[in-house]
C-alpha cells in the first residue's frame, strides 16, 4: 500500500516537471521568435521631370575702370570748392575756382590802371566726365602748382564687375550670352561679357573678365557679387532628390529602393547623370511617374525589405 502511494506520488511529480519544462521551452521559443509584421517606417517620393543645370559660382568685384583727374591749370590759390567727397558730378559742371598767384599779389591794380583789361585772375575748372568724387585732395585757400591733382572723378560709364575666371572655365563662359549676378542683399542683375584681358595670372591661372550690367542702380565700388556660370543644361530631365539615391563606400554603384506593393521595397540599381544642389538625374532605368521611391528610412535596408509608408512626398 505504501509502495503504491510512493509510486503514484513519483508519477505525478514527473508529469508536473515535464509540463513545466514544456511551458518554459515554448515561452523561450515564443520570446526568441521575431514578430511576423516588423516593418521600417519610411517616406516615399516620385520621379520629377524638370530642367536641370550644372553650374559653378564665382565672385566678381565692382569697380570703376576709368577715372578723370582734375588738375590745377596754373600756380595759385584755390578760391572755391564746389564738390564734396562722394558727390555725383556731371560733365562740364564747375568744380573748382582758382586765383593765380600773380592776381593775388597784384590785387585790383591792373583794373585801376586800365579798366578795359577786366582782369580778375580767376580760373574756372570744370569736370570732364560724369561720375563720383572718389578723391578730394585740396580745400579752399590751399596753394597749388600748375598740374597738381585736385580731385579724382570715377567715370560712371566705366563701371563694371571684374571676374577672375579660371582659364579652364573659359569655354563655358563663351556659351553664356547673359550672366546672372547676385548681390549680397539678394538683388539679381543681368550682365554681359564686355571684354577679356589678354593676360593670365601666372600663379592662379585666372583671366580677368569685364562684365557690364544694364542697371540704373548706383552701386558702390568693391562690391562682391556672385556670378553663376552655366556648364550644362538639360530640359525635361527625370530626377530624384539626393536623399533617395544611395551608394556604396567607393561611390561607384548607385541604387534606389522602389516600392513593388504597399509594404515591400526592393533594391533597383540606377545610372545617374547631372547633379544640382538637391536633385540627381536618373538616366536608367526609366521610372514612371507613378513609381514610388523611398526618400527617408531607406539607408541600410536589405535588397528586399518590408516597410511602412508614413508620408508620401510630392
């Protein structure tokens, strides 16, 4: 009787241990098994057909290429100064009056002796060009000698931007009939190539190019503008945002992740063409406008991946 109870107890104990072991094994297997519906959140975009251009931005500096020098015509004293620094003057405008040394010494003696002489000894000096007073060397009462510089007028007609162009870019400049200049305040101007210096800097291998602008705006000298030189342009090019195009470490192979259904994206090798600031031209394969390409969340995905579209970019 006792042996039967012991045997029964031992049997029940073995069954309990076996059931507990099975439960532990099943729980471990369930914990180790990944969920069936693990998907990467992504955003998608589509192919865009637009005009793409490849360009290079350079700097050009504004300057007055010519200046008019106003000089004294005799030895004497400056009687009046009719201009100030930075003032705009016209051609023929009276800028200085002088009194010769002799008339200053003689005073009105000659007219007293013979009034028919009408001698005053005053010499009027006029500007010979339109422009701005960039230098003012003398003031009223100063004594000057014949030929001494009194002021400098920057010739407004000679105003231009000077571009130091790398010589290897010269062929591209010839293809640009008009050139766009962007000023530091965001203002954009149209310019044309007026002339090119026949020399090249021996160190930087750059050639000075004169760019004339068609604008009535009064711009200061030494203003730096950004000049855009178009190297190539293609109309109706199929392109994607740069974020959508992936590459390897050597940047020799390129691909995109394309949706083939609502939850699956596959790797598609591409051949890219022209690049702009934020767009990449796709030469092959030819995607349709309805193809959805992963924009974000695409980095590090396998060749075939299950994804979840969070947002579709236009």
